[in-house]
C-alpha cells in the first residue's frame, strides 16, 4: 500500500523517519507492506488475557518496577529452605 507523507499523522511520520534514519519530504510517497502478526503461543495468550482481566495491563512502568522491586526484596528476606 502506498501512502503520501502529507496524509500521515505526525506520530506515523516520526516512526517512519526513525525507521528510515532520515527525514521524509512532504510530497514523498511511502510504500508500506504489512505482514500478518506472528501468533503467540496459547499459554502466552492465556497469560495476557488473565493479566487483562485483573487490570494488570493498566499498570504504569513505575508501578511495574515497584512490584518487581518489592518481590525481589521479599525473596531476599525469606528464610532459606534446607
């Protein structure tokens, strides 16, 4: 599919320029080929769905980092099993 640069959103234009490694002219035409997404394994799809149902897909990066840090800290202070 061919798109005229002038018809792209600024985000689309920025992404394409980043991929090309150069600026694109307003009158330039861009040919974009899409491919079917690679299907994730069934277990991963189920995990994503479970996370979505629990609202975990709404967490910010900072919240995720805090959760990881808390889990690591708890693991460090857990009595070792023998």
